[in-house]
């Protein structure tokens, strides 16, 4: 008997030799192929002569490609990898990127022999491609889950049309649990996470519903969804957050979480009634531990050493200052992550508790039951703390308790809204804290901002006349290459990808304490601090411009 080498034969002949199809069926498919130019395997599948699985097995055997079952690895797929190519391209070419290792993109394909498609993917993504074989159905199903929100949107609209009912409360609850709507809601979240968004805004308008993402601190419009889908989508998010779906007249808060690749993403949801319906805001809270590593904060080496000396003192107050959205909470959590240990009792009081940590007692402020910052702090001081984190000093009473705690042997980490480090001392005085108490309690103050990082794929060097630079930053930027943002596919045409902190650190030295007791002005204290080594926010940011991390335009946008 002659041994048949299937690896040398064509698919049609292999199927015939294995008695999977008949000679008539093969001839019929070949005739169709002459007229349409379709691939033989796809024609045989359409006619029902073979299954997807059969074709996949034969191609794998014939060409030696690895088989991938995307259903089995669904929980491990990183949506940011899945979205490296558009859903239109993925559907048209029947491909799905599911993993990225070093510079190699793992791609599931119905036909991994198609060199042209592999080259297209390589050009689109900039990565080498390792093809795997999978079925058409397997690939299309996973594309719908991870990339195709338009497909889910059409399905939701079809459900509404098929039901042919006025949306009442009972019907709304039932339809909000149907698969296409769940998938649509999740796809919006996946897309936001893959684009590094910190917030999702679902905003009802007069004729539609707008979805916007806050990416790197700037809101970007993503899409509009039909008015008919608006209430269902909002209801789905309210169900996810454990909120009351029947109440749309009062603000509500909720929490949820979703799996993204190999990690969990926490969601904080808030609804508020508006003219055209409830506005839903979803804060995305990444549990990725690298976020809470001070080494990844962007602090320069000397700043990091300075900050470490502040947060490792046995007692006293360290204050982080800056506007909302400047990364203060992340710096506080990164600080706790660095100094926490089994030997220390740590309490936090926050509004709200954004991230949850083991071995740290975290307390949520709740004004409805009179659980305020000041009341929680008093209770903590009776509970043998070593370190106390106060989410924000908002009033005189909280400020007094925090200062007293810092003086009486506790390390207090907290935040305050001021423009720079020196003005924090003045702000505490204005709140009514005695200068001698501030002098004794406050050990260090850090002002911070977040600047967007230039996309390394498209940033462009520019020439800026030295005389146009301010005297404060001219010595730092003199002779340095300065770049501007351009925009490309990798950065979603924003010119930036990610953010990094800039910091101004002020040690409350003996000289500054003396100036505080004498009620010197903020400008005088600032001059003294700069002579002792404090960099201003503008100077700190200028170093990021000088090393090509950010642009001068972005620095001015954030600092001025």
C-alpha cells in the first residue's frame, strides 16, 4: 500500500482521500471556485459538506500550524491586544490578535497560510506575527465580544424592535439582562481600558446619547448611540453597580468589577439626573500593582530620595497638594504600599475608598449617618494607629485633628487643594490653625501635576528660540532637543500616550519654620525653599521636556 503524504497534497484531495467528501462534491466546489474565486475550504463549509473544525484540523496537519481554541482562553485575552486592529479588518480577514509576547503578536486566523494578510497585520501593528489556526465561528464570536460594539448595538436595537413594547420598568429590567446589551456595556468598558481611559461618561442628549472617555486627563468623544438604547444601557450599568434601577430622580453611587485579560478592573459608578436622562460616570480603577510603585511615578532620583525621607519619619504630617485629577491619591497609595508592614497599624479615611488594600483598615466617609472625616479621625486616634491617611483636609476641624495627630506621635499622610507647596502653609493659617502647631506638625509638602507623555512613535523634533523661553526654564532646556506631539494610530491620533508626574518638593526646614512663626509671605517662603533645593513645578516639568518625555506645550497647559 502506498503511503499518502497529506502535507504535499491540496485540501480538496486530502478530503477526498479521507472519504470526507465525494468526487461530485469536490467537482461542484471547484466549479464554484472558478466563478467566484473563493477559497475551496470556505465553499465546502457553505455547502455544508465539511465543518469549520474539519478544515482547521486538515490545515493544521497539512501546514504544521498550532491550533488555538479562543473560547478556552477567553479570560486570558488582553482587550488592548485585541484592539490593535480594527473590527472591520478583523471581520473581513477573519483574524484575531490574542496575545503579545515581546515583539511577536499571536494571531488566530482561518487561513494562516495567507502571507498577504500576515504582512498587512505586521504593517498595521509594527509587530512580528505568529499565526495560529482557528475556526471562522470561533474567531467571529471572539471579535464580537472584544472589539465589535457596533454589532452588539445592532443586536440590542433588534431586541427592542422584536419585543415591540413600550419600555416599562419590568420590561427594562428583563431586557437589561439580555446578552447583547451585557456585551455592549462590557465592550464599552473594554475599549475604555484598552485606550487607558480613567473615566467613561454616558451623556444623554436630546436626540441621542454621547459616550466620552477621559484619556490622559482630556475628554474625547468616542461615539453616539441611539436614544432608544440610552436608557437600557444606563440601566445595565446601574444593575452592574448594584444601584436602584427604578430610581431615576436622585443621584446614586455603586461599585462593580470586570475581568480584563489576566487582571480585575474595579469600577466606581455614579448617576445624576439630567434634563435628557440620567448621566452615568464610570471611574476605572486599575488594580495593577505597578500603578502604586513610587519608582513608576516619574519622580527624579533626587526627588524620590527626598520623598522617601519624608514618608519614613516616625511622626509628623506629609501633605500632597494639587488640583483634582493631579494624581494625589495615587501618590498617597504608592506611599502606603512602600511603607506598610505587619509591624505598623495603618488606617485610612477616604471619600470614597477608591482602591482596597490588604492589612490596611480603610474607612469610608458617609455624611448621611454623620460619619465625617473629623469623627472618623477621632475614632482612629483611640484605636492605636501608627500611620493615618486622610483622603483630604476639607475643614478646620479635620485640619486640627490631623495636626494634633502628627504632633502626638503619628505619621499623617493627607492632601490639600493649593497651587504649590509654599502656599499650603498659608492655606493652613487661613483655615485657622496656629502657626506654632503647623511648624511642629508639617514635615514635608509635595505639589504635583500629571503631564501627558509624548508618543514615541510619532513625536517630532522642533526648534524653539532660546529667547522665547522663560528665565526659569531656559538653563534647563538650553541645548536640548525639544519635541512636539503629532498623532498616529498607536496613540489614537492624540500625540500622547500615558501620563507621568511632575513634582515640587519642599522640606519644612528650621529656617522655613522660623519664617512661618513670623508669618512671612508665601513668596518669601518660596524663595527660601528654592535656595534650599526646591524645584518649582515648571522646573520639574522642564526636565521632562528636556529628556523628550513631554512637550513644552503640554507643560504650559498643565502648569499655567
